[in-house]
C-alpha cells in the first residue's frame, strides 16, 4: 500500500507545483520572453518550492545533503523539457501548448529521478 501512496502524493503535490510553474512560464511568455528563458526563470523560481514540498510532503525529508542532487536532477529535467518544447515548436506547435505537452513527461521523469537519486531512503545499519 505504501508503494501506491507515494506516487499519489507526488502527483497531488506535483499538480500544485506544476500549476504554479506553468503560470509563471505562461506569464513570462506573455511578457515577451522566449521559451528557453521563460523555462529557465520558471525553474529557478520554482526549485526551492519543489524541493521543500516534494522532499517533505512526499519523500519524508528535504535535507541539505539532498539539495545538490535535486538541483542536478532539475538541470537534466530542464534539458528534457527544452528538447520537447523545441521539437513541438519545430512541428508548428506554439510554446504554450509545447509546455503543456512536455509537462507529463517531465513529471514522470522527475518522480523517477527524485525517488532514485535525490530522496533516497537511508541504508539500513550494518550488522
């Protein structure tokens, strides 16, 4: 049962974080920024919120030790996001829709990477 609850918590907290992030992204596009700068500013402004909410509410602890791994994971996620939006743009899709298309992919990638590399459970003590 615990294996089911964590992805559900991640999805719920992620919906809030994603909503906030997408609003920032759309606002930056509206202000005339190109999509890569809008994405970068959004991630910079959202990383701290995401670290605290995902770390504490989903994975059970956002420690200082996990922050560099969290940032590294988000650098990778940002690159994937930009790639998806770029391909969508090349296919004639506007950046608003491109951002929406990229969101589910980066959400799944984010969960997998955070669970495996950022908020890893502590190893059991040696016997």
